[in-house]
């Protein structure tokens, strides 16, 4: 589609009817799932399970389920308005600094610090690849080579600035690794680490971990499921998939035809968000249970450059020694999918922020593509340097999760404004959705306040 960020009458498409036609229009949520699975699920969730055992299964499930209403509210806004996430943040009430509003600047500073998180992910890719083939070199030298390879591959895929390949890679990678993980968990039942019904029940008793691990719990809550950065990124995938353009330019007075298209594409978006939620909730629960059953029972916590080899025990001890190679390949697949989706989202988010600052015209296709291409090189270099400087990928991902809470609070405020100040009366959702939205808002605010208190005490 020519410049999906511009809505013109000739791009109008009627929303699909029927399951098959609707399924062909899905996809943005699965790109989102790809960005979630590698950091929140494979690393943060498993580490948390290894630390606390089964008792926080409820928190993991809750963190995945509760935030999707915020995601849907943002998606609704983009479909009817045609505006991006950064444009929405820029329109929020409050002070401005230069050309941009406070929310854009707050996001920019916080998200810049989240380079640590993706540095941990690229480190995980390098560790997995190095474990598969080290070139006969020392661990550090092998990690260096594979980090460069992973960064280069990610750059080549994303720098083109095209949505299609990113969606295709995301769906394939997530599907393959999910199947492998399901097989591993089922096989666990024929080992000494079999999960009992009482252990599962203990995870649904709403217990909290020891006070020393509460910050880790909050960081995990922030990063699992849809985080603030994924909510913001989702709107760009909706636009590039065509949902906003298909709806058409909003008329001065909402016409019957425009409202019908808007409601139709919003329904498609809601299904897309719901199915992706099922996908990443399933994967999150699988990783958590494997970490709790195998690693926690042996008091093994993945950390440092041993992160990937320790995580592989979840598979070798359920499927046998042969599974280590399969796990390492799977880890490369799922972490690479996160790198691809994260880099694609970051280049768009930052380019759009630059547009808010007045540095580029984001809606000019040539300038946007140029900015995405440049940033797609700069970010992997930064992530690689951070990994080699710090060298603790698990720690880096957890810190990134804690920072996500700040972005989540900004996103919550924006969702409230979208729902109660900007949303046309004709597109207002049902009372059931509003209840889900407020449950999401209250849960995120409570976690944010609790995080602030814990940091202050610490």
C-alpha cells in the first residue's frame, strides 16, 4: 500500500465478513506477540518462575489478560482517527517543551533507557548461537561474532521499512517455538519434575512472593503480556496493515457509511488483539511452568552468560539430552523474532517522535523510510555495545521490564483521555468493555504506585 499513513478515499475497503475473509486481514497482533515472547516470556517469566516456584502463576496470567483492554482502546483510536501513537501522546493535555508535549518527551527519555532490555535480548541470541557453534573460539570471541551476525541479520530485514516480511517472520517463528514448548511441557509429566494438580492450584491462590522478590514480580508484571511499548507499537502495525486507510478519512460529520466501516474494522482489530492475547498468554504460562517445575525445584536461577544453557535444562530434563540442540535453535528463533519486531517498532516510534520534535516530517514517506533505515542500523549497534559492556542479559531484560511500568502509566492516562474525551459517541463501547478497561487501569496504577513505594524504601 502506498503510504498507509495517509488516508485517501481511493484506499477505502469494506470490512470483511465471515471467518475466512476476516482471518486474511489479521496480523498486527502477531507482530506484537513476537516482540513480547522473546523478552517477557522466554527470559523474564522463566527467571521469575525459577525464583518463586508456582505461587505466582496467577500474576503471570493476570498480567497477560488485564492489559489487552488498553491495547484495544489505542487500536480503536487509530482506526477512527488515522493518527499514530506519538500523535496521540502529543495531543494529551499538559505542558509542552519546545514543539512536543510532556508525554512524548517522557516516553522518549524512558524508552531510550530501555535499550538495556533489547541489549539483553541480542545477548541471548548470541549466547544461543554460540552454544550451537562456537567456531572453536573462546566464549567471549564467539559471542562477539554471533552478536555481529544477529545485529546484521536484524538490520537487513528491518531497514527496508516494509511491514509484510516482519509479519510473516513473526507468525512462523512464534508458531514453531510454541509447538516445541507445548511438547516439552507435556513430556515433563513422565519425568521426576511432573507438575501436580496441587502445585497448579497453589499458583492460583493470589499469593505474593517474598518481599525481596517483589520488585522482580512487578518488573515481570510490566513486561509480560502487552507492555506500554507494545501498546504504542500496535497502532503502527494497524496502520501499515491498512485498517485506518481502509476505514477512510473521517468526514466532518460522521456518515452512516463511514461509521459502518469504522465499526467493522474495529471488530477485526478486536479479534486480532484477542487471538494474539491467547497466543502470548499460552506461551507465557508454558515458560513460567517450566521454570517453576524444573529450575525452581533444583534452585537454579538463569543469570549472566549461563542464561541460555541454564534455560536449556527445561527441555533436556523433560525431553532428553537431544532437546538441547532443539531448544537452542528454538531460542534463536524466538529471540530473533523479538529483535525483528522490536527493531521494527522502535524505528517507527522514534521516527514519529522525531516528527513531533520537528526534526523530520514523519508522514512524508521518503523521510520516514530514511529515518527507519538509519535507526535500524543505530539501534542494533547500541544494543550490542550494551550487552558487551554489562554482560548480564537476564538482568538487563528485568531492568527494562521495570522501566516499562513508567510507559504503562503514560499509556493509561492516554487511554482514559481517548475513551472519555476523544471517542465519538457513535463508537463508544459496551459497559462490559468499560469494566475491563477500568480493571486494567486500576491494576496498572496499583502496580505503579507499589513499585514507586518499593523503590523509595529500597
